[in-house]
């Protein structure tokens, strides 16, 4: 999947709320940098954590809720 498509799917997961998406991505990136396992089925050690987080959200592996 191309990056534009992944970003579009991630935005759909947040009902096109860019602020909510940015907040969710930042939180997930922090988790990944602190050693959290990824939900993707491939080696992501050489990928940017931001791209990994966005793809996880786009594929529905990360649920976003407003608390």
C-alpha cells in the first residue's frame, strides 16, 4: 500500500480528525521507541516509527478513543 493510501485510511479511522490522528501517532511512536512490539507482520526495525504507527492505525490494529 502506498503512503498516501495509508494516510487516507488512518484519517478515516479518526473520522478525518487530523488532531486526533496526530495525537494517536505521537503516543504510539513513543510506545514504539520505548520498546513496544509492533502489530505488523514484518520486520520494521529499519522503518521510521511514525510510518509504522500510521500503518498500524490504518490497518485497524490500534483503536483510537477519546478519554
